[in-house]
């Protein structure tokens, strides 16, 4: 009789697709970190340079993003024959967009600099540092682009909430969703990751990133190459 009950239970599980093993949020996050290279590999990264392009409004715009972890970030953009940039450091930021009518670099508001601090370490965007997570809850299963995913709601150490989706097979993070304020209006912003490539340094990086602002395709990645930190100061004529 016991064997019959177990067989019936196994059949029910296979028919309904219910997992016999319930994942926890912490297990999903740890498996994600392991899948993309592990903590030790990510901790060895001090700088990263991503070269590619962003597709927006029917144009492919060349873009280079250079980050020295926990110090500064610079994004260079070329459009309509002109070169612009955004620079963020721990204390200040500047932007220069000549194709938007700017004639000289403009200092970024302090609030925007504060909000951008998490961007000064590339691994923060990939959710591989558990010390930055204040709380995580398992929200069940969902799908992204027909891929079965584990859905987690995560609160970071600053109290910001986001929803993350992890591929149930690979544990790569396929999507992040968070609410942000744009001109005093709260909007939900979603970022989708794909085309994951393992780098020689052992970390896995998504080479395609899609968001409402455009689709980014990275063509090359340079890790721990020398960076002239003069690039993190606004260009002067």
C-alpha cells in the first residue's frame, strides 16, 4: 500500500509539474553566483571595459563603458559624428552630449551621483555580492522569453526593491525589474540579459542587455587591463 501511495504521488508530481524540491531564495542566489564564476573570481576583477553599441531609435550607436571598481565609471558615446560621454565618480559626475545641443560638460546633480554609486562596481549589476542583499524572498516560478525561471523579490542594503528572474536550468539572471522615479513619477524599469559568455578570467557576462532605453550588444570585454584614471575627469578645451 505504501509503495502504491508513493507511485501515485510521483505520478501527480510529473503531471502537474510541481517540483518535489522547494528552492529557497538563498539557494537560488548562491547557485546563480556559482554559475557565473563564483565569488573568488568576481573579487579579482578590479576594472572592466565593455565595447559595443546600443540600438535606439533606428540607429546603432557605438558605446564604450569603462569601470574601475568602487572608484569611477565612464561611458563614451558616438552619434551623428560627435563624441559624448557620461562620467560618474564616488563624489561627482559630469555629462557632455554635443549631439543633444550641449557645448560644454555639465555637472550631474548630487542626487543622481548618489543613485549611480552602485554602477561603480560592475558586479553589482550582476547580483554576485550577497553582502549587498538585505532581504530575498522566493516568489515561485515564471518565464522570460519562454524560459522557465525562478522569481525572487530582493531588497538591497539601501532599501531598494527589485524583482529578479533566474533561468531554472543555468541559474543565469535573465531579467531585473525595479521601480525608479523619473521627473517625480514612479516607473517600472526592466532590464533583460542574454547571450552569456564565459570570460578567460572565469566570470560569465551577458553580451546583450535590453532595456526601454535601447538594446546593447557588447562585442568585446577587457578585464583588469590598465586604465588611465584621467579619463574620469571632464574633457577641457
